[in-house]
C-alpha cells in the first residue's frame, strides 16, 4: 500500500520506471522484504525501494504491521547519499499514520 502522494509520484514516472516499481513491490509482497539492489534498510524502521531504470527513483516505506507495508514518500535521488530532508519527510508521514492522524 502507498499513500496518495506516492501513488501520484509513481504515476508521473515513465512507463519503464512504473513497471520496475510494480515488479519490486510484488517481490516485497511475496518475500516480505527486499535485498539490494532492489531495497535497502535506512534505519531501524524505514526502508527504501530502489528503482534503477531511468532516474534513480526511491520510495521510502515502513512496516505498519507484520503484513502491511506502507510507502510514505517518493523522490528522485540526485546524490550518492539519501538526503536527510527526504528521510525526515517520510518519518513525518510515518508518524502521522502510526498515530492515526493521516488522511488522504
């Protein structure tokens, strides 16, 4: 599952990016986790989907429950390291969802 902003972000990407994103999400649904180069753990509760076709698209997600993963923020990575402002933005959305305050 992804929040509306993430779905809109992915829908704005080229077809090959969308196709790779969906393939990675399917793998996450099957395995319950991702390994590099498709995903990476950023900290104790935040992870990233790494779309490598075209631009370096990233979707940050967390495990809401054992069987529910929520994508909370998407962006195009322009530097080697994931920018802290992107992580902070994802954590704000994640905290609102965990508190039950997030509405689309």
